[in-house]
């Protein structure tokens, strides 16, 4: 509950995807516009969040935000650095 607005606080997309990944034992990294935004290379808010993961491809809708998880080879994750924190 927010102190000023007295309304429930909504977690950010990154926290939600990290929780989903941790619960299912996946490794995930942001892709496309979400990755650019996370790295600070773009100020545009992605219209669709796409994440690469080590499991099967799936789509999840959280609140009104569509989240797309796309399967990628494990080799990509071995080369990637520590996941970006938003």
C-alpha cells in the first residue's frame, strides 16, 4: 500500500519476470526494445516485452501487459553477462 496514494503498489515488469523465471528454474534475459531500455540506450518504453529463456516459448498476460518468453539456445546464455537489473 502506498503511503501517499493509499493504493496498492504494482511491481515492475522486471520483478515479475524474475519471479516467474526463479519459480520455474529458467534463465532469462531481456531482448529487443526491453534490452535497450534496460541498458539505458533508449528512453522509449517497450510496447511489448520480449525475454529470451532456456525453456519452451510461451506468452503471458500480466495485468494488461503482454509478456513473451522466447526459447533460445543455452549457448546464448553462456556468453551473456550478468542479467541487467532495471
